[in-house]
């Protein structure tokens, strides 16, 4: 199997884990832990795992010129991205998160057009507009009365912030992922993210009644730390070495399919007409943005 095929499998694996994560993580919030506290669990666990594995690899020096970019990538990918997603998941629903996270390739294209001057074509511009309209449908008309989703509109807005931060992270981290070993890169990104997030996450982390957690909550914590955090970031960094950032973004097509399917299967959410309409409009936008077009010079 060639490197591109392995990279595609890595991206597929990461996307599948992300899709399952929407419901698996939601089931413990806010009953056992709140969103920001959960992020400290993620960052602390993943930081320990990446540093532990790095001791078994040849050491690698980080160039002085790269520390600034690395800090900013940690701020986006391990700070804003994670904090906004998990607080959004605490406030909103798994299907809403599954749909809105699909905006990633649209925002990757927008940032690419601004930062690396990717060509603007009319169908892609229409795709961006459709994606934003679909997101607005969920934000403005997707409110429900649910005990486990106390502020769905705010949660949906936080999903949009999460998607924007992750889209920009994918572009900015690519030069670093091509230059450094994935483990050594991620051990620093997660360490920086942990330190940056600590003032926000510590209060909710400290409020958890750790001695009273049932096994159903503990295995979900483990899935989020080992699967959603450790494995997915490792798989994404490996995939980015071989694939374009926009290609990685295409795999979020599968997130709503996996996420919605699993959520409905376990009875954690209902697929309403509003959510269905938003899903169709957002996915139509993603299709237009990620489709290859022949251009004439």
C-alpha cells in the first residue's frame, strides 16, 4: 500500500472517531463533567501520551523560527478549537455538532483564498454562501427544549467558532507537519494548549466528583482522550504529510453520516426536518467548494 493510500485511511479513521465522539462525549455532559473541564481531561491525557511515546523516538530539535507558528497552532487547534467544541456540545445536541462541523472544508477554502491566494471560482463562492445559510438555519431555527441542551443557539455558534479555528489550524500546521515527526510536533502543541487553557478549564475540572464516576462515564473519558484526541490528531498529522489540507477537509463529509447514524441508533437525539434541511444545504455547499474544476489560464 502506497503512502497516499495510507494517508487516506488515516484521514478516514480520524473522521470516523470524530463522528462517534459527538454522542459518546455528550452522554457525560453536563451530568458528570462540564465542557471546559472535559477539555482539561483531553489535554492532560493526550499531553502525557504524546510525551511518553516521544521518549522512545530519536530526539528532534525545533528550529527557533518555528516556535511562534507552533504556539499559534496550539492556540487554534488545542485551545479555541477544543474549548469551543466541547462547551458547544454541552449546550447543544450531537446532531447539530455533526452537521456544523461539516463546515470545515468551506472555511479551509475561505482561509486558503485569503492566506495562500487560492483561486476564487463562482461555484465555490456559491458553496460558501450555501454552507453559511445552512449553519444559520440551525443557529436561528434549530432551538429545542431539552434538559441536556440548555442553550442550543449559543452552542451552535460555538460549533462555528470551533470549525473556523480548526480550519485555520489545518492550513497553518501543514508546514510544521511536513518538517517534524508527528509525535514530537504534537507533544509540544498539546503541552502549549494545556498551559494556555488551564486558567479556563481548571475550575470545572476541579468540580468533578472523581471517586463517584461510574464505569459508563470512565470509558467515555478514555475514548475521548485516547481515541478522539491522541489517535485522531496523530492520524491527521500523518495524513497532512501526504495530502492537501482541503483534501483532509473533504473527509468531514462522513462526520454527519457517522455522527447522525450513531446518535439515532443509540437514541441520543432526533433528526428533525430543520436538521435535515440544514444538513442538505451545508453538504451542498461543501460539495461545491471541494469539487475540482477545470480552469483556463
